[in-house]
């Protein structure tokens, strides 16, 4: 897939952190802008989630209260919508995000090492989460991005020594899940170009959609939005032709649909059949 740099201004530069995000992080960016989600998030309290730091600065989170509202939104815990995709501990349920990386947790013999763990704690920041029925998830941050994985098998928090193994995707969703595995491995690398945002056509449209939503929230007109995206000079020259106006209208329609729930199928792969693809 072709990738390229984009000219930035003082507004669009604020969105540069998104260029390395996986689909589930894009999904969070759209969900956190949903007015109904933001309203539900007002019921959150700082004491709802317990937080503890263990060895290697790993943080462990568990809810102290029912998370039925979060589960309705596809999350295991409610998350502050003011936190962006890098900052937020937005952990999707398996049902909401079926293509997330799965890790088998198995017994570890005496003297045996765990390559995934050993490399992750050296290069990444790890957060561990337990949902309302005891299922465990990990968010790993590193190399300018992050990925979510769900754990199955033994508990990572038990007394028994364990190791982690990546599981092979099932046949029906093989392509989607292999892509998630490959993208997730970015956090373990050291990329010398990590500071230079490079966009594909798809991620540019996703980024521009978020900019459009934020501009609309500020009460900006379509022409003012176009000025932000394309520059005042170009807009003044091309606005009357209708092409830029049509582009803005398309972005508004698409971004609004994603924000209002379309991200579930398009970005998370919810309810996709074996032959359908998340965008």
C-alpha cells in the first residue's frame, strides 16, 4: 500500500499521532466523539477502576463496579472520552473486536523463558486488564503505537509460572487476523522513521474525518472546514467549481456514519462473515 507524507498546518499537525494506529485505535477515536457515549461517560468516577503497579512497571486494572454500560459500547470498562488513542486504555470486548490478537497463556517449565514477555518488558509499556467475568486483556505501548490482545488459558496473575504464545488465526478470518498480528508487532520494533508521519489514502480519509467532526463541533462552516484541510488559497481558487465542496460533504457523511456506529463493522470487524473485510 502506497504511503506518503502530507503538508501540515497548526490544526492538522495535532492529528499526526494517529498515523501508526491500528484499526481498533481508529475505532476509539470515532467512538469517543459520539455524543451518546460522551453522555454515558459522565457517570464515570475515578474510583470505579482499581489500579496497581507490579514488576517491570506493568499496570494492572480491574473494575470495582458493574460495567454494563461499557459493555453496551463494546468496551470492558468505560474510558474517558477526552483521552486520545495513545492515552486511553480502551479495551474492546472479543465480541466487539473479534480480530484482536489472541495469546495463549500456558505453563512454563523451570528454566524456560518467554520470548514475548522478555522482549515486551524491555521495549514496551504493558497494561493488564480483567473484565467482569475474569477474562484478561493486554494493551502494549511502544514504538509510537499500541495494540490490544486478549489472553486465554491460564491467568497471568496466578502463582504458577507461565509463558505466552501467539495463536494461529482460524481459517475463516485468517487474512484479517494475520494483518492484526503484523500490525501489533510494530510495538516491538525500533523504527527510525517513527517521527515522520506517512499516510495511506485510507488513513488520510480517516484522519480528515476526525478533523471534520471536531470542526463541526466548533460550529465551523463547510468552507471553513475546507480551509483547514486544503488551505485558504486553494479553497478560494477551487471552491466555486464544487470539487472541494463535494469532498467536504463526503467526509462529513462518512465521518458521521463512522462516529454513529459504523466503526464497529468497518474498523473492528464486528459481525463480519468469512468473505467480508474490514476496510
